[in-house]
């Protein structure tokens, strides 16, 4: 894919995540044989992008943990329980960037603090700038795709059940996949 052709001055600015076109999802191995995919339906996020100096860019995301969905009501209820996310005590998951590194014109490493269940750990997320456009409403949009793999136990999400054939019901390693549509905000006049 060729790098987007937007100029430095068009990209630099403040953005909000478009919740209707952004997806924050995850993949975990189930019963050692298949993958279960899920996503969070409710979240908000902002970013400041600096195309001239990407290291000055920032991002923040807040996720409503109760909006978790794997298309299975029983599993979703279990994920919301104290066995996993304890959403009655920890209703949000947050990410706040601490640094941004440009790899090349369209690839970036976003490092930040991921907080789940009041445990904060640093994670790196590799993102690709996938495109830019002006939508029918005159809004400038940028697209990014990113992913990282984390060990859920590092955040105290450690419930599991042994399998009769060996192994466990839920993998420790979870892949986070983020597809972002960001809308540039017009400066206040």
C-alpha cells in the first residue's frame, strides 16, 4: 500500500474517534482449539496528531467495560463477572499514550498505559495509517489499523479452567485489534 498523500498541515490537529466506524476488538484461544472474537461497543477517544513531529502526538481512549460482546450472552455475562473484568467495581478500561514513534511514513508505534481493573501496564501498539478522506459532510477522516498481544494475567484477569485433555479453557494471551476512524476537529473560532 502506498503512503497517503495528505500534507503535513492537513494531518496535524485534534481528532475524535468515530464510534460508528471504529472497532476495538480482541481474540483469545478457547479450549485450545478455536478462537473467540469479541469487541467493545461503547468507548470514546481523542488524539492529537503532529505530522511534522509524530513524537508530539497523543491519544486517549476510555472503554465502557460492560459493553463487551462476543455474540454469546452467557459468555458475556461471565466476562463481566468477578472471574474476569469485575465490571461492577471496574467499569472502565483506559489507554493513555506516553510516546509515539514513527517507523516510516505510514507506520507508527504507540506506547501507552493500559489500565484494566486498576492495574496499569505499558503496552506497545503498532499502527498503520491506512488512508484519509473528506467525507460527504466535509469532515476530514483518517484511518488507522493496529494490533498488539497482551497476557491478560498481567492485569489480574486470570480465571481459567483446566481441560480434561490437558491445557486450559481460555488462553492467557489475547490479541487486541483496533480499527480506527478519526475525525479532525475544527479549531475553535
